[in-house]
C-alpha cells in the first residue's frame, strides 16, 4: 500500500491510524533517509496507542519504552548498531516476542533479526512534489 503525505500532520495521522489496528507482538520496521519524518510517524503511532508522554528518537539509547498506552510501544533506533549481535545485549527477543509492539528505525541494519511477518514501512521524499511531500509505503509481512 502507498500513502501520500503532504504535511507532517498527514504523516502523523498515518502512524496514528496504523496503531489503532496494532495487536500485541506486532513488529513494524521504519526505514527512510534522515529527516523524512520517522519520528513524526512514531509520535503518531504513540498517539494511536493512547500514549500521552513525549516521544523522542532513541538514537543514542537505542531503545525507548512507552508503557502508558493500550499496548506498550518499544521504539528502537538501530542506526548506531555496528553488528546485529549487539541486539542480544539489549535482550531484543523479549521485546520482539513480547506483548507490546515494536517499531524499529533503520531496521535494514539488523535485517536478519526481523521476523518475516513484520510490517515494513518506508518513508521517501519526492522534492518534485514539494518539500513536505512523503510517499509512505507499507508492506505487510507473510
């Protein structure tokens, strides 16, 4: 599925709507260049889960946990992971196969750890359509 976003608010709403259908154990991968709106999308997902606390990118901490919604949200940013084995130190399997949902930014860096049933999301810019335009591609896993 391809969704066109013409503003940060549109991108936020796509994340919010997707979260409303989320179930325990769902895993979402989120890829796209720097500055495409991955954090805005994540904030929308948090809102869709009923999470009211501020959402920030976990670039330096790798993982942010938000427990206050209808489901816990585990927000990973694996941009700084040098080797997928580093995810073992975090205990990623407890999150991936737990009762919350996982949202993993830069998931391509740990591709071999991502379950095949994960929902893959890619956000892309197209400057010919405007500075705020984003193409959001969502592919459901097997």
